[in-house]
């Protein structure tokens, strides 16, 4: 019953909702029903249990009629104090809108057990998916049941009234039981407008707002009028793998050969658009009309396809769509919202079950895209026999991440193909007209990398049409930094068009062998056409990981979850990659973690949010995880700190979402005496890294004069850390005073851009902060070899002093190359745990 998810969705600087806090009610158990007008009106049904409110969103509200089976979507736990919350959640916050209390009171289990036993039975009822209880409110009275739908894993339930003296046989409407002068109704009457639409956290948002330029005329080559939307949902994307596989935890769908489309349907109002936000309503009016006829309120994800006379999807026919001669369909494979409720944080199979119930089997245009489970290899073979492009593999419990290319969705093609950027065309030879070949590139960082050229795959009409598209894009200079060799002279174009080509293989330098033009991909953006996005990936594997996601370390078993969840969106790295990294370098990092209390920084959504600190091991930590209770003056209580001495504990911390590791400077054996002094070089916004390097070298010079050995490492972000070994010979106060002296002497040598002022506003954005306060008891800093939540997945890396020179870039040390560097150079940081300096001698030398 964690409140982590609740806290993660809210910024308490901007919303008056109560913070996530568990509270034990000593009296009777409470319930509350809150009426919530956000982008859509719904009711939130909450039952106190275990110090939190178990919560369900009930779109139509509760009913006293036993014949009504109200859909109730289970959501994250809310804090106990939320039972009294009513008011406005400001625009821009999760659930933005107005909340009022519709009904509240107490409740109990039907068997009438004593409170302690009763709660255990109620928790067992939730676990079993059949919770029975009696409500004692002003509106809701008597016995009810919450029953989980079959095949639903966590979220989809039914709220049902039992037949008793409080039940009614007539129609029951929660809205009719709401006073006309309720806070929500009064606010709406006064303002005469809807409540501002809510914005959701990126990791699970289905109504995510993606800012884009003002409405402009689209350049898509589609029939009908089309325009660019300002606000739209970007679809979730799949990575490519080379081989099909069997796995009971995965489902497999047809890879449709068409245009990806999102459809937002609100009864008769329909807006349908491409993955780039270009409207499809006028391009495919048949689909828009059929969506209107469904009379539903939902957000659908699918593929627009045109089928040939054999019933096979044909992309060329789609590009030249003619409603009078072509059969068009919208193959829908996902459901992002239903009746105003976000479904993107439901497991995929639950979303598909709701979707299948939503769509009519009689509709020939709007089709449910079905799937099979586990048998990916046979399904891939069958797709090949039917001449289909390939299949899509999806983790059965995967959530929906808008705009993210994730390893929880994978595409497997029958032939090798990729999208490429058209950078130019060569002169035609012989009797060929218009052009000879297209010059192709792909993005590598900010640069365009040449990958080959192709003249195959065109008929005469195709050459003419492509040539006409390229004429307005002609430019004088090559978009490549490298020299490109071709057999014929090249006309360069602005690299804005994307095409798909198939090929036999790629050479080591990334060139395509025998590329053949397949089609223009005007539904793709050039910024998506990167080496990272087009290179096939492998399914996440860890050597000691079994099919159930359990890591085995002899007798110790570590349960992992969501290994394919994206943690670094730009690099497409997952939680599994995080765990693999730390296991691969465990023998190097564990000596610096051994016997040190850990201040856990958890980022369970990866780097897309700020995460949160978690110091107390709590009851959830396995029995084999070592911990130590230490008194904290700041909280006036004991905190049970986790101690990471082995690879299983390291994996456990990573599975909690610990991207970075932050150990104390002292160990349990001598907790008041640190092993080293740290000087944290913390640059401001306007400082360059060369200034950080200069500062590091000056500090080293000061320490040399003091006769003190020192070691440096990148912070993994924008700064540097200087370590001076003291071997537990001094107290925290003594080492902090020495660090201050070193910082003061450094400040004297670099007065132009260094400062001892901690307050950023006072020191300004052009001054490097020389931080000596890191040397306080309980203070932590990112461990050597720790990953950091940066877009590059950088690593806090020790350096040889000869490497500390202008031009050094901390972003060069990442998850991709740290192990290789360790294997080549060894551990450069062992000295910080070695012989410590003599502070008295150092002070004498500095005084000379």
C-alpha cells in the first residue's frame, strides 16, 4: 500500500492536495465518495485500509440499484487525509479541475469482525478480487461488493449494490442525487466554461500536450484537407529485433502496412490524426464517419490500411487512396481512454479486453486488431506465408508510454528494412529520366551520416513523382560533413523527406548493401531517423535472470519487474539495462559501498521526473537485505538505512529505481569518522566545463603544497569531485574545517569565477560554488561508478590527473563504455580508501 505513485504524480508546491502520508485511524474505518470535474466528470470511491485510501474511479458514480454494475477502475492509493479534500486542483497539475465530497461516512466488513482481524479480511478480499462491505453514509447505505473483472490484472472492477433494505428497484443516478448548488455546479454556472483540461505525468500520460507550432498547412501527400494540430497524443513506438521468439508473457499482433493514427472520439465528435499530428478526418472521411456511428467516448490507437483484392494491406494503394475503388479499414489495437478515464496505466491485455468489448463486430471499417499469446515463432512463420510485412511483439502487462520507443513493444520484419533521409539525387544515365539514384543518410547525434544510395524500386511514374517532390528542396551544399562518393554528379536537397528501403545487409561502417526503394514515409519525422532508432535491439537478458524476472544469486532470489520500462528515452535504455550495468561493474563499485548507509534516490519512471529520496529500509525490504538503524537529528527519529555489501542488494536497489547510489562517507565500524574529504566543484549555469577543470587543477595545486594526495572523478553531471583520503583518523567537523580552508585558498587564486556562497541567487549564475559542506555526517554524494539521471546516461568516473585538461567532456563517460574503461585502466580510485593524510603536517606546510 505504497503512496509513492500518488506522490510521483503531484507537485505539492502547486496543488493543495495532501502529501502522501500513511495515517492509522484508531476508530471505525472511513469511506468517501468524491465528485471530480476534470476534463470529464467522474466519481472517486475510496475505502480506508491500512492507513491509506484504496481508490477506484467510477465514471457513472455509485448506485443503490443492485441491477447496476458500475465500472470501477482501481487507481493508486491516496493518503488518509484525502478523505477531507475538496477544492480546485490548478491547471497544469495532475487531475486539474474541481473536487467536492459527494458522500462520506464509515464502513465495515460484512462479517463484523473486530477491527484488526477485519482489516486482514478486507485486504484478503482485495487480493482475491471480491471485496464485500457495508457503508454507513448519508447517501450510500447497506451492503456492497467490489468484484474484479475476469482476466483483469489490477484495475477493472465492478461496484455492485447488494439487495437489502437500502436497495432500490428504480433508476438511480448519482447526478440526480447531487444538489444543484454543489460547489462544482455553482462554479460551472458562474464561469460558464469547462474546467481546464488536466495534464498527466509523461510516463503514463494519454492526454499529453506536445507543444508545436501554430496550425499550419501540412505537406503530407494525402487526399483531402489536412492541418497540423497544436495539441495531440504521440503514439507509443516499438523497437526492432531480428528474430521472433516464444514467451508466455508476450502477445503478438500483425504488423500492419499503413499509416499509424490516433482517434479521439467523444460521442459524435471525432478528431483523427497521424503520429506527427496531421489531421486525417478529411483524408479518410469514411473512417471518421464510422467512428461517429460508434457513439463512444474513447481514445483509440491503430493503423489506417487499404486492402487489395486479396485482402492484404497495401501501402502503395493507401498512398494513392481513392474511396470509390479502394477498401479502407482502421485496425485498432489499443485503448488510451474510456469514458473520460485514463487507461494507459492499465496492463495491455486489460486495455485490449475493454477495446474488444467496445468495438462492434458488425462494423467493416473499424476493426479490432486481434493477437495471439506466447507463440511468436509460429505466428511469424504464418505471417510470412501470407506475405505480410512482419509482426509486433508486446509485453502482455506493458503500460502505454506516449511518444516513447520502448523495448516492451518490438517489431520483427520478414525482410531487413529501415527508414532513411533523402539528402540528394544523382544525374540519370543512359535512357533513364529524372534522376539516377537517391542519396541516403541517417542521423548520428546532430550530424547526418551517409549510408548509401539507391536507384532501384522505381517505375517511370515513380521517378517522375519523386523528382517533382525534390525540386523545391534543392540546395547548393551537401548536408553531410563527410565527403560522399557517387558514380554520377549529385544535386543536394534539404534533408526533410523520409523513405523506407530494404537491403541485404549493413557493413561495419553502416553502409547499406543492395538497398531498394520501397516507399516514401511522409508519416515519419526526420528527427526519428537516427542510428539508435533504426538499429535492431536484442530482448533484455541478464545471465542469472529466469523467465519470471527473478535474478538468482545462489540461495538468494531477487524479484525484478518492468525490465523493459524505458529509463533513458533519448538513448532508449531500460530498467533492465540499468540492472545489467551495475551487475557488470559490481566488483568495482561494491568496495565503495561496503558497510556504508545508503541514502536511496529512486527514479521509478526513469529520468523523466525528479524522483524522490527513500532512506528507511521499511518492511518491504527482503530479510537478506542488511540494514542499520541510525538516529537522525533532522527528523528526530531512527532511520533504518540499507547497507549494500553484495550483488543481490545492488540488484534490489536498482529494481527499486535507484539510478544513482549515494553512500555515506563513513562506515558502520566507525560511523563518526569519514574515510575521505570531499570537495564538490559545483558550476552555475554560465560556467564552462573548462572552468571546472581549471578549478580542479588549482585545488590539486593547493593540496600538493599541503603534501596531500588527492583523487578526482567527474560528478557524472556538470561538476567534479576531489577526494582526499583520511583513513578514519578525524571527525566530520575536523575534515569539514580542512575542506573549507582548501576552498578558501582556491577562491583566492580564482576570484573571477569561484565562490564560497552556497545561495545561488546571492552568488549569481557565473560563479562556481566550492562546496565544503559535503563533509557533514549523513551527507552523501554520488558514488564512484554511479550512473546519473542525465540524458547521456553518464557515469561518475575517476580520472587520471593527466586526463584533466581543457576539452574534457563528462558526457563522454557513460553506461556504454565504463566497463571497457575499467577493463583497460583498472580501478583508478582505490587510493581514497588507502593511507590517509596527516592534517597537522598539511596545515604546517600550508602555513609556510
